[in-house]
C-alpha cells in the first residue's frame, strides 16, 4: 500500500516537471529607458478638397525625444500612389526632422492612405495617415447658339449649261433659216425679174409731123398776126413677149 502511494507521487512530480520544461519561454527584455522616441506634431494630415493634379506633397514633422540617436530603417506607403521620403542619417536626441509624403493627385475622388515608419525608436513602428478628395476639373457647359431672326438668303438660280449638241442644232437651225431666207429672196428676185421681163415695153415713137398755120388779120391801122402750130406724132407699140 505504501509502495503504491510512493509510486503515484513520483508520477505526479514527473508530470509537473515536464509541463514546466515545455512552458519555458524567454521573458521580454525590459524597455530601454534611454531609447530614442519619435514624437510627431501630427500623425494625420487632411488634404481637404483639392483640384486634380494639384500639389500632393505633405510634411510630417517629428522630434527625437529619447536619449540616444534615432535611426529610421524603412518607410513605405500603403499603395504605389503614396510615396514617403525619410532622412537616412541618425537624428540626435532633441533634434527635429521630417518625413515627406507625396500622393498622386491625378487620381480623382476621395482617398485615405497610410505610411508605416520603422526605426530603433521604442514606439516603432509609427503609422502616419493622409486623406482628402481630389476634385475633377470643371467641364464648361455647352451654350446653344441663338436662333437667327435674319432670313436665309434665297438660293442662287441654277445655271443650265447648253450641251454642245444643242448648240450645233441651233447653228444648224440658224443656217437652215438663213438658207431658206436666201432661197426665198432669190426666188422672189427671180419672180420679180420674170415679171419684169413679161411687162409690156414702153411705146416707141416712130415719126412725128408738125404743121404751122399763120393767120394775118388787118384792121384799121393795125395788123395782127396769129401763128398756130399743129404737131402730129405716130407711136409704134412693139408686141408683148
């Protein structure tokens, strides 16, 4: 009976020792009271509402409030549109410095980004935040042109171009008219000439005879002489052709 109790006690002791052996962790070292500390004037900056492609750089100012030099090992933005620039040299205790953050303001709309800064400071890492709204450029409204009250000018009359064939026909018609007129004129002249040729010729004087009669009358103391002349003409008419 005593042996059983002793054996049970040894088993319990062995189990307890195994638990303590597995739970053995290295305790965290105590913070260095002289370690550097990054103390920012503000860890968040609001851009407000800005125009597209406006200046996108903002500055975060800080001071090393620790007792040893501060060294920033790395800083990165939450996306490629947010790029930080930090000092590479150590910042002495009590010294001020700054971290510049540039945001791509070509992107339109609201934004909220962060920058993570890693260093040997006892409060590392430090997260800085930026936010704001990028406004799209204003589009000028389209102004409708007023309706004109001046009537539109009448369209110019259409110019009809005479085809060469029509011109030839006109020339041919004119030549035909001239030919007809000439023919008519020649016919008229010929007719007139024919008519003139058929006209009865004028009578021809063949011979003529003149008779003179002289009468003497005597009165008391006066003598009167009267002369009377008779003329006779013979006309010969030639026969008509």
